[in-house]
C-alpha cells in the first residue's frame, strides 16, 4: 500500500480497496447463489453478480484515469464479511430452504451495505477533489447498490421471511 498523504492518495487507495471488495463478494456469490431455493432470490443474486462486474470495471477505469497502476489492495473488511457468509451458507447451513434463503439475504445485504458505504465515501472524496464526473459515476453505483438492497428487502419481507416463519 502506498503512503497516503493527500485526499487524492486516499481516494486512489479506497478505489483499489473497493475493487478487492467487489472481487471477493463476486467470488462468494458464485458459491452462494446455487444454494438459494427461492427462484426470485437466485435471479437477484445472478443480477447482483452482473452489477458487481460493472462496478469493478468502473473502479478500474477511475484508477487508470488518475494515471495510477491499475491494481487492487486487499480489503480485509470484505474478507471478514465473505468468511462469515461462506461459513453460514456453505459450512453450517440451515436444512430448511426458506430459512437458508433468509440467511442468504442477510449475508448478501451485509456485504452490499459495505459496498454502499465504500462507494459513497469515494464519491464524496471525488466531489471534494472536484472530480464531478467520477463523483457522478460513483453516486450512480451507490444508487445501484441501494436498489439491489431494496429488492432483497422486498423479497425477504414479502415472501422469504414469511415462509421461513411458517416452518
């Protein structure tokens, strides 16, 4: 990790950290998605993987546009969230399908909330650095993450949690 002495340095470091976080979440979702028993949940998880790939391409472009080496810095925060998700979903899963689906949604949302805060933070940095185009693109990514999170909440509240409660 490079020495951070300016907001610009911090901005680049955080972009690289988010790239790592995205990659880790994408790998986790590839393992978690086949475990989902609810068809809508499976669909949303597949769509999330596409969104993560799009956001990763954005991060790479923003790093390159700063004239920086296009590389990532390992994100220990997401590492912990992914470890927990995989432990609960793959190593110690509930046997009941709806309860497993509720667990998958909870783990997905934890990882997504990490992304919301990370992308929101770098959007604020970009705006402070008067990089309005970067800020707008990052804010769009935040909006995408909020939308995905909201869809998961709606699915949980309308179906999955109710089904899990009936078991």
